[in-house]
């Protein structure tokens, strides 16, 4: 598949979750099929629990970036150790829950830096998860008993993540127009946005704050996490086509 320069740039920003995979063979096949339109792959709790670090090595064999999505959330020393281990594996990026607090996030950064230096790896990007895209104002207020709006809580956690010295946050693309102008711009800050629907395909039903790819890029997303809008298609050709349409929509705003 021949991509334009803008589409190549978009490919580097497009991240596909490697979820619901039962065998290493399935993992390799998905990478082989979708690498032409996807530049980064997300390894979450299910795949890492099944296959461990081998899942990371396989993605790296395809010269693709790894986003290790384990959302560390524990006491600072435990998170520091996990961050050091993530660096040892040579992942491009990993995340922690910003709600773990300032000291925990600082510990994650220190652990990542120590691991990178000790094992001769590039320092991974460390990002803070704000409010999950499955949570809306109703869930926030009535189930979690947290007052205010999702936008306000995302902003609070984003500013805390920035204060901790991390590289960016995970938030819904729909949050960007509210929070991005309020984050200091004295250093680069990454915005990773799940809950992205396709051009002719939908995001997962459990995603409540969704956006189109082009809208996400327009509002400042750095990495777009797109899952079921691609993987739910019936055939390989349809999945590749869905991915390509997403790149085209992103490229309009690059």
C-alpha cells in the first residue's frame, strides 16, 4: 500500500490495541495484516497476561512501536519497580493512573529513567491516565460520587501529570478542546486519545466519549487509539480499508 507523506505521518500516530487474542499465531497474523496502516500497537492487560514480554518482542520484530497499557496504580515504590521493568523491555510508551498521585507518578518517571540507563534502552514516554473514556458525567457523579464534570476532573489530573514531569496524558479526544489550552506549553506534552470511531465504523459500545479521527487530530491528539472501529470488520481486506480510511481522515488535518 502506497501512502502519501501525510498518511505516513498519520500511520505513526495510529495505535491499534492487540486485545482478545488467544494465540501467538493470531498475534503475529494481526501484526502482519495491519502493520501497513498502523505504526503503533497497544499491549494491554489481557495480551500481556497471556503471553508476557514475548508479546512485546513480536511487535518489535515488525519494527513497530509498543504502547504498554497496564495502567500502573500502586504505592510509589511498587510503581517505580514496574516502570523500571517496562524500560528494560524497550517499550516506546507506558502509562500509570494519574489518580495514584504526584509521588507515584514521579516514582514512575524515576524508575523508567533508571531502567533505560541500566539496560541501554531509549527512555520510554510515561503518560498519566486521566478519566477512562467509558466514564461520563453521570457515572462520575452518581456511581463514583465525584462532583463536577468529567472535563474538570480530566484537567485536574492532566495538570497533576504535568507537575509530576510525565510526558503526557490519556484522555478522550472530546476533552482536548477544553483542557489543551490550559496546559503549559514550555515543554512537549503528548495527548493519547482512545474512543475513536472510524469513518464508516463505530467505536466500541462501552466508549461514551467518542470522536472521529480527523476531529481528534484537529483538536490536538498526538496518538489515536483505534480498536474495534478496525478490528470488528469481518475480513482482513475490510480491516485494512477501515484503517486506511482513518489515515486519510487524519491526514486532512496534518
